[in-house]
């Protein structure tokens, strides 16, 4: 529980860091995309090669349904509550309600980030650390995104930072749910696996593909390779 809380708090701090960077200085868009590409490769690998197999060990019948449910929950949130969503800096004015809708959508992501980290540590330290690595790589872009959308919707810098803080608190809340009730991991891990697959495939990779440079694809594969290398080292 303590390890989950420490790493969950560290991941949550990356949300705040993303908001701080956006509010106090302009971040080069290409550098942000590198983070997103690396995180997409790492997260997709963790979800498919570790989270999904571990979930199937709980129940070959119910785990796939929960994975699908996690995927559908985030898809529903992003395409109903959050009608204007992409990772990265928002450079044009948006409707005032858009800032709130993006905050709700990203808060759902952040909550399941925390669930995933804590669920991983319930299974094993190795899985917990791998999930933490996948999560933290996209936490700063999340904070960056929500802060920029809040500013673009006409809100103050204080509101932008408050939105980044909300993501951080949502992450910690997800950790606490599993840390305090560990047997919920049987639902939490497959649900968060579905969320991770959706975030990697539907949110992160499309942002990477917006840049036609083959360098971005190579950074994605670097994320996959990084995951495989870390897992191989951990297995030794």
C-alpha cells in the first residue's frame, strides 16, 4: 500500500508538472510528442503483454468482458461528455464548457491510472513498476493538455492549475481504492487494462500519427523495446 501510494503520488505530481510548464512557459510541441510516442509504445506493451494475461488468470470468462467495459467507459466519456479532446497544447479558443468536459474525461483516465498502478503492485512488484512506468510517461502531457484547454476556454491560470491538480487527486483516489480494498483488483486490473488499451490506441497513437516524420514511429517502437528490455531484466 505504501509503495503504491508513493508511486501514485509521484505519477500525480507529473500531472501538476505538466500544468506548471504550460502556465509558466511554452513547451515545444515536438518534445511533447516524443513523450506521447514513447508512452504509447510502453503503455500498449504493458496492457497487452502483462495486464491482459494477468487479468485472464483471475477469470477467463469475466476478465475479457471487464477489459471491454474499461475500453467502452473511456470511449463513452470522451465521445459524449468530452466532445473536444486531443493531447497537446490547445492553440485556438474553445467553448467555455469544453474545459470542464475535457477535465472530466481526463479525470476518468487519471483515476484508472491510479487503479492500474495499485492493481499491479497487488499482483507483483515487477508488474506494478512496469505499469507505473507506462503511466508516468503520459502524465505530464495530460496535465499540459488540461491546463491549455482551460486557458483556451477563457479561464484563469489559477483555474488551469486547479484542473491539473484535479487530475493528480483523481490518480491518488484510484490508488487508494485498490490499496484499501485489495480484492477489488479482480475487477480493477482488467478494467484498467481496457482503459490503457484505449488510451494508447485511441488517444496517444493518433497524436503521434499527426506528425508524418518516421522519427515519431521509431520513438513509439523505442517505447515497446524499453518495456521488453525492462521486463527481461526483471525476469533475470
